[in-house]
C-alpha cells in the first residue's frame, strides 16, 4: 500500500471523476483510494464537509465504503447526543484535527500519572492533600507547565499533544488535572473564569481552587475574586461555580477559532466555529 500523500495533480484527477456514476469508474476510484489508504481520508473528508452538496454526498459514500472514520462527524454526533463525558469529548475534539491520534496511548499516559499519585498518597488523605500530590507528580515529576511562550499555538488545546509535549493552556492543563483526579476518585470540577480556567474542589464547607497553569497554585475564593479584579473583571458569584462539560468543550472550540485565525488557518477556524454553533443550537433546542 502506498504511504506517500497524493500529489495535487492526482487529487485533481480524482476530483474530476468523483461524481461519475459509472460503476466501472466507481470501482476504479475505490481501488485507487484503497491503494492510497489513510492518505486519501483527509481529501475525502474535506469534500464531504464542503459547500458542493453533490460532491459532499459522493465523498461521504466513498468514506463509508472505505470504512474511513470521520472524526468531524463523530464529534458532531457527540455534541448532539447531550450525553457529555469529559474524557470522551476531549479525545473526540482532538481527533477532528489529529484523526490518527492513539486514544489508547492518551489513556495510558493519564493512567500512569494517576498510578504515580496513588503510590504517593497516604490514606486517609484530604482532598487538598491529594491535590498536593497531583501537583508534585504533574508539575515537578512530569514537568507540565503553561505554554507562555507560544500561547496561541492551536496544539495547546488538544489533549493528545498536551500529554506529549507537557505544555498547554489553562483549560487544557485543567482537563489533564481533572482526568487524573477522576482516576483517583477525587471529586474536582472545572471552573471557567472570565479569561482564565481553574479546577475547583467543593467537598469542604469552603471550596478551594487549583491553578494548573500556575503549577498547581492553590487559591481560596477571596484570592480568586482578587485575581479577577486585578484582571479588570467584575466578579459574579456564578464565576466561582462549576462549569458544565459542554461549556468546557465549547470554550475549547472558541479558543481554537481565535488561535487558528491568528495562525492564518481560516478553514480550521471555521470548522471550530461550526462546532460552537452546533453546541449552541443543541442546547437552545433542548431548553425549549
């Protein structure tokens, strides 16, 4: 099977034949796409989501026949399902741009961080004590940190690359923190502040917050309010409360719209803008 990407000339030739209904042409195209293997998938996916409805239908037919998965369609299905689970959503979101990502490898990395935390936790331990252990493992042993040098790099938003490079945004580092905590049976919540993102623990009478972008810095509610005031924001009580999973994933998409726009990739920016529309439409319909 070929492993090199098809040339522009090859793609143009395939495109001219794609809407030919002749069975012999269809068989020849299927054979050609099969020979190209996964290298054909991005070409067909782009067409299947393009403005030409006829070409989109033909491309979708070939994707189905070739059994190439369509990560964009899978994420849209997830959005419409209303059954949101953070790890699944984060991985599906990452696959829309990195369809070949190894989901098993991502889970193994999260498992390994959690296993190391388990080794260090001396039960009985409070939630705060367990967070201190997560901080030690994530930020000191594994070296996770905020990507302050290249903050608008779109890869900062994807779970698989954050796990590999160990750098990310406040929201993506918070996702890693939350998924590790979940493996430890520790009840933490995402907290989407205006312009920042934290992890919150609401088990105790007075909640506390962890800032994964600042190497796990602990903050109490007054310190979070002071932080927001220093950023020029007027804090609202709802700012310090847990954020719903669909809102977390939608916020990831908003970040990606901005970061792909900054990086000069408007097609990718439009894709993530369409996901935002899907989230908003789904929840508007559900609330009616």
